[in-house]
């Protein structure tokens, strides 16, 4: 049945409802954006209401303490990170359920090559190499930031994850970080986005320009959402942290691009890297 479905990556798609439900990059991106914005908002309201009922608080109080960090007491800190861990978990779970439905054709098609032992071994080695380089970049950025005079300043995104683990959300963080996030993000930032940019760059004669364009756009759009929680940081520190995520995006996009655009290549690398990061929290 899957073979009869259109996984066309060259022709321009129509905007009919029937076409959008087929496997295509535009649908993946649109669904991701809708859930990321409106789904997360709805989940935030539901989680806040549940916490309000269970802790004899008003919804407004939970919104204030659960969605904006108040470090005046340990209780408020714990409430904030606990609420955030549940919101993060259910948001990614919703994405994990719905986004692959629209990317099912890609997942099935790429799985055929992934089952070959030599291919699997190669991307496993690439994944381990990516993990080591990412760790090196993280350590280098910490060293640079320390020399700038901001010894305790690290990525706010990493701080949030570490504190969600600390304050009781370890199981939720592990599942969302290792299982949910890699699949969703690889389908969106690598498979879908690079299929869309490929429609532009494929018309260019110089292949290296095509590769730089596809990889660069994917890495840029991958890095920016990871920096949303670092607003307010000194400009130079923000730039250093952004470059870490950008270079990680470049490596993941390069693995995907040069491994015949097989999503499982970058997916395995992404999963291994997140696993290593969570284990070391």
C-alpha cells in the first residue's frame, strides 16, 4: 500500500486537503508548527489546571509560578521545573504521535537501507563521532564563556533540562529527550526542511553550493529554537552558545545529506548524543 502513495519530492504540491495528508515535507513542517505553537499552549493550560487542583492553588497562581521561574523559595523552583517537565513531555509526545504520520512514507522508504549491516555500522560510527565532537564543542564553549568572565553561565536550554531532572521529572525528560525529540526534529529539520530547500538548490549546477545551502539552512533553523530560552544573555555569550547548536546542526545535516539523505543516519547520531547528554546530567 505504501508504494502507491506519492512521496514526490520534485514536483510542486497542491494545497488540497487530500494532498496535505500524503507524505510530503510541507505537511510535516505545517503540522510541526501548529502543534509547537497551539498544541503547547493548550497542554500548558491543561497541565496548569491539573497542578492547580492537586495543590489547592488557583490557575493564575500556577501560571505565575509554573510558567515563569521564581527563585524566592525551593518550593517555587520545584513547582516551576515540575510543570515544565510535564509540558515538555506531553508536547513532544503529541509531536511524536502526529508528525511521523505525515512522514510515514519517508520512514518506511529509508528503513530499507538502514537494515543493511554495513550501512548501520557506518552510521553508528558516525553517530559516535558526532557525540564526541558535540561534547568537545560543549566543553570548548564553556571554556570560552568562562574566560569572558561568565563562569557559571551555560546554555539555558541545558539548565532547564538539568533542573527538570533534579526536581523529579527524570523519567519524563529521559523519554522526551531520547525517544521523542530526535525523531520529531530529524523529520522536520533534516528530512522535511532539506527536501524543501532541495527544490530550490537542485536547479543549481554546482553541487557544493547546493550542499552548503541545504545544510546551512537546516542548521540555522535547527539552532534558533534551541536558543529561545537563552534570551537576555550577553551578546557574545549568546553567539558562542548559538554557534554550538549551529555546528551541531551542520554535523547532523551533513550526516543526513552525505548518507544518501537517509533519515536514520542523522536520527541515530541525534539519539546517541541526547542519550550521552542525559546520562551525564
